[in-house]
């Protein structure tokens, strides 16, 4: 086996892996920039509505039942 063929193969492998690494790095960078840009554009033109959710009002008996259930669940 000739050493020159091994050196050429190693050189081609390094060039190929470097090309793939650079391509993937640039692709990830562009995807992150695109995500930030799209979030700003979409939120500007289509703002997300935050629903006003109120907690249900519990009666005194329901609060006691809830406290007992939580205490029981903690001991089990």
C-alpha cells in the first residue's frame, strides 16, 4: 500500500468533512437568525392574545376538602 494514496485519501476526507462542518454551521446560524426575524415580524403583525383566565372561586367547604385531599395525597 502506498503512503501517497493514504495521504491523498486523508486530505480528501479532511476537505469533505470541513466542507460539511462549515455548511452545517452556516445553516444553523441562518436558521437561528431566521427564527429571531420571523418572531419579530409575526408578533408585530399578528400579536398573540393573552387570555384573561380567572381562577375559580372556591367555597369554604371546597377549600377544606381540597386541603384534606392534598394532605391525604402527601401521606400516601
